C-alpha cells in the first residue's frame, strides 16, 4: 500500500511539473552579478522548488543526526540507573 501511495504521489508531482512547464513557457533572464541565466519560467520555478526541498531536507537531516544536548535526558532513560544512594 505504501509503494502504491508513493508511486501515485510521484506521478502527481510529475503531472504538476508538466503543467507548470506548459503554463509558463516565457523565457526569463536571471542576472547573478556577472553571470546570467535565461530559461523558461516553469523550469526556473521548478529549480527554486528543488533548491528549497534540498535545503529543507538538509536542515531536517541535521536536526535528526546532530548529537543532542547531553544535559537533557531522553524519555525512557534513567540517568541514575545502576548507581547506589
């Protein structure tokens, strides 16, 4: 069931991307101070969405993988386990 949902979501994203590209065919120039890029607006929008997704994924991964503060015990763990009174 999960594979079917993932496949349907991927197809929906591809369909939305195709519609975005077809509805925004006008060329746009992006000037990056000495370097210019001329692409259709739909392509530039998808590049912006992709860059945002990559940045969000990197921030999420850093939050999941970064070591937690040692002063705060995690739920279910007793910091005094095995120590006498």
